[in-house]
């Protein structure tokens, strides 16, 4: 299989899907460009702040991307390229993009409130409390893991030091851009051109002057940064930084597509390797592993958490929500091509690569080496790709902290504990969220990280239920959500139950020692309440969704 055929097929399918299915959803759900959005109705200059469409697109796209669409397909490729490709295409169009678009839509129809509050209004308070606690804990895991990933991307080599320098300069650039656009009314086109040129300068300075400091320093720095970023008005840092960083992602995608067309590498792994490979079964492992490349519950938290509060016009929800996800699916296909051209069995670790990011950067820079680029240009391409991945991890990290702050505030809003201990205060909620994330990071989030994939995908189920129940109450067609709800419920719960069984078998087998025993026991202790919580939410949501109208 020639990789050019694969990427061209994917792009054409996604464009057609946006113009047909995406517009069908917008019409069916009733997007109204004349309706006032929460960003205008509740504007406060901190969280509710109207953003120009390209800026919001950049924020949303950068926040949902992270390392997910790169890591997932590369890690799942050992099943063969065909099942991965099919799930990215089908899952992206009918699952992931629908969830992302729908989450933004129901949030703006509920005054920009988070998914938890939407669930309370359409399903019930019990489901809202259970969901909010669960989602907050998932966000803590995201914060702990991404803080560690960012700190690692800043240390260990001169190339990583270059990423650190560029990232620090980029934060300063973002603040300057936000001030110029939102306080000095600089024209967006001119500001964007200047911003991109200065972004390139940040990369050049980073390559010339790498900062080399220990990982412990960067972990501390990252947590101080996200606490500040979480309470800073979105126009100062969040909007401009994410908008400018999106150009890095666009550049990375365009460069990768150009490299594929120029080098036209051959996909080396078989189309299909098997339903069972080693100890992994295609269902549910494939559908949990690919994650952001097809659907990610984390996206629904972003869409209903930060994006909905910045939407200038309802019509933008289609492009920002549905469109961003399809672009991310293109990145997932590129990642699949990357691993499929470097290995013959999809086992990137067995081929000697240390991480999915290394696979991606090596493959894409290798395409340019094939067509005659100099060693310096190839090395610079590798560094820019590594910088882009690190930048998106940092973007997802402080977005996750802001979301965690929202959820913590909402959980205690109006309660006695919230009033007495000020747990609904934005600064208190931020500190508590960041501190718990910091503790989890130092304590070793890796012990429970294997559960993250299933937990992340599980968030998509209540998101679909919230969208579906709202549409039902409005008398609108919601049948397009039935299959995603059932399928994602089965995939996530089966994954968690299999993890529980495998841990139990390993424990009873007696071959584990010390830390391994603790890790397996800890995971099983966590799995039980998660499964119970999920079943309760699914039952309560299902009663509203499929029950008779009162």
C-alpha cells in the first residue's frame, strides 16, 4: 500500500464528511447564528470572553490535540494498518467529531456551563455529582502525566533544552500578542503574520541557546505556571498562546503531508495482523488505544469547559467542534503512516524507538531526508516536531487545570462546605487541583496510567447521554447518538473488566513481587468504583434517553 493513497483517501473522506454529515447535524440540532452566545451574555473578561473564530479554533485544536493523535495510532498499529485506519475514519466522523461538536452545542445552550451541570439539568443531580468527581479525578491524572511529559521534553539533551528555550519565549510572545490584539486592537492578519514570524524566531533562538536544567526544576516550574494560567484572563494567555501554537500544528501536518507526497513511502506493516496479538484483543484494545485519533472523552470537557465560554457565534461551533476533530483525525492517519513505514509489524518499541513521538519525528524528518534535504534541515525538522508535541502537551496541561478548577468550583458551589472553606473560590480550587496533581506526579502516576485510556473514553459516554437527553427534551432527532453510546459503553467497561481480571490472575499466580503487587492491587481497587459509577450514570441517563416522556 502506497502511503499517498492512504492520506489522500483520508483527506477526501473527511472533507466530504464535514460538508455533508457535519452540516446535517448543524441543521438537525438547530444551530442559530442569530442567537446570543454565553461569551457575550456573561462576558467577564476572565473565562467568558468572545474570541475571533481563528483564535478560538487555534485554542480548541491545540487543547484537544496534545500528544494523543500521535501516540494512539502508533501504539495500536500492531493490529495492522487497516483496522486502525477504519476506526480513525469511522470513529472520527460518527463518534469523536459528533461528541466534540455536541459538547460545545449543549454547553452554549446551558449558558456555557460545564458538562456536569448540563448532566444535572437533563439527567439528574446524582449523575452530575458522580460525573464531576470522576472527571475531576481523570483531569488530575492528565495533569500529573502531562506535567511529567513536558518536564521530560525539556531535559536530557541539547535538543530538549532547545525545546525549553523556545517554549519559555513562546509564553512571553503569547502575552504580547494577546495585549496587541485585544487591548490595542491590532489587525488580526498583521498580528498573525508578525506572531508567526516571532514564533519562528523563538524556535531559532531555542536551537541556538538551549536551556539545560534538571527535571525537578521543570516540574516545579510547570505547576507554578499552570496555577497562574488557570486563573489568568483567557485573552492574556490562553487564547493567544493556543492560537499561535496552532500554527505549529498546522505546519507539522502540512509538512508531513508534503513529505508523504514527495517521498511516497510504502506502508510496510500488513493490512491486518490478527484479532488477537500477544495478550491483546482487537476489541476493546484498539478502540481504547487510538483515543484522540478517533474519539476522546477529554475533548468533551474542553468543548463544554473553555471553548463554549469563548464562542463568538453559534455557527462557529461546527467548524471549531466538528472541523477540529476531523483535522486531528488527519494527524492520526499521518501518525499511522509514520509507524507503518518504519516497522514491519507495528511494534515500534521492538524496532528500537523510545517513544511514539520519536517514531513520528523520525519518520517525518526521514521523508525529507529521502527527497534530498540536508542533514541540518532534517535535524531542524525533527526538533520543530518535538517542540510542537511539547507545546501541545503544555497547552492541554493548563487547559486541564482550568477545567479541573471549573469542576471543583461547581462541585462545591452553593454547599455549606463551599461557603465555609471557600472551596468554590477560583484561587482555592486552582491550588487544590494543582497540588493534588503535583502529588500524583511525584507519587508515580504510572501506577494507574494503564487505566487512563479506558477512563478517558468512558467520559465520552455521559457526554453523549447529556447531548442525547437535551436533544430529546427539545424534541430534536437524537438517534445518531444511540450507537456511540452503546458502543463506547461496551468498549470502556469491557476494557476495565479485562484489566481487573488480568490483574487478579497475575496476583493469584504468585509471580509478582513488591511494587508490582501494590500496583495491581491499586488498579483493581480503583476499577471497581469506576465501573459501578459508570453503570449508575448509564442507567440513569438511559432511563431519560429511552424512557417515556412524563
